[in-house]
């Protein structure tokens, strides 16, 4: 299920797309790798042992927590850069309720109200309104890490204020991956309306349109009712059929 308890892990590990890619390439989750092994085998290049420990801890929360994920990602060697960053973004959302709320609710609502950018000061104030009582220094660090992650995911287009908001391109295989992943995850919302889709600008109307050209899942809607038809049993079966990845 998606993580619901607020935490501070993003302060030590932001989106980290290329390190996540290295992690998938090295393990399919069937065995528990140690930090010493990852360090000795240069999983993440010339990173210190302490940094390797941080990366492994965070990636286990983001990917290992969802059993079918790592075998699929490990075998998906031809993944495009666009899809890669989206998968990292969605898994960070799953494992971090603050990032999920910001990217899946706050930023889309800003766009809905006619605002097309966000600033670090805005995020500092927003972090200050969270239930946890963090110091100002921690709030500033949160804002920085959240913005850098959103930039890496393609949700903002500048590292300087004001930072224009954007929706990244979502390839079909990325959308299929997300839907099959969420199908097996307990999360708040509906499969047609949730922070994961909202964060990339896909509402139920756009989703229905996009699925017209996708064979693995179909959507029929009648008012507020949505009926999904799945060709494959789960994420692993989809990956085997769509990507030739036997998970």
C-alpha cells in the first residue's frame, strides 16, 4: 500500500533517477543485497559507503515494497528516459506522502486556479503548515528537495524562482505500467482519479482517450462509474507480454 505516515527520507535522497536505474540493473529483489556488496561492486559508481547505505534504504522503500516491481524493472532494459523518470516519480509518490500531496494535489490545484509557477518561499510556507513541527532549517531543506525532485520528474521546468509548472510527456508504456502497478496497490482515490495521474495532467477524460490506443487495458465509463477490462492478470504478466520481460 502507499505510505501514509510523513517522514523525512527525501531530505537525504531526492528523485535520483540514474541511481535508481543502477539499482534496478543490479538486483531483481530476489536476494537482499548489502551495502558492502553494492559499495564493493560499484553499483552507484564512486559513492561513499555511507551514501550507498542511504540509497539502498530509500530504494527498498520505493521499489522492494511492491513485490512485482523490481523483477519487471530489472528486465526492462530498453526503457526510455521519459518512462524512467516517470516511474521514479510515481514510486517516490507511493513512498512519500508529502511529495505525493505536493505533486498530485498542490501543484495541479495551482494550475487550476490560474497560477503557472511555484516558488521556494511558497513551498516553505506550505511545509510549515504540515502537521509535523519541523524547524525552519528543515522546512527550507524540504522545499529544496521537493523542488529538485519535481524538476527531475519534469513537473517544473527551472531550478530558479519562479519555477514554471509543466506536465511531462507520458509514453504509453509508462501509463500502462502505472495502471497495472496501482491495480495491485491500496491507495487513496480511484484508478481514474488519483494523485499519480493528476501529477502528470491525466484526468479521467484524458485517461479514457489515451486508453483508446492501448490494448492491455480498456475503460468504459457511464457517468461516475468506470469499468476496466484487463488483458493481463497483473503487472508481471503485462511486462512479459508487452516488454518480453519474464518477471
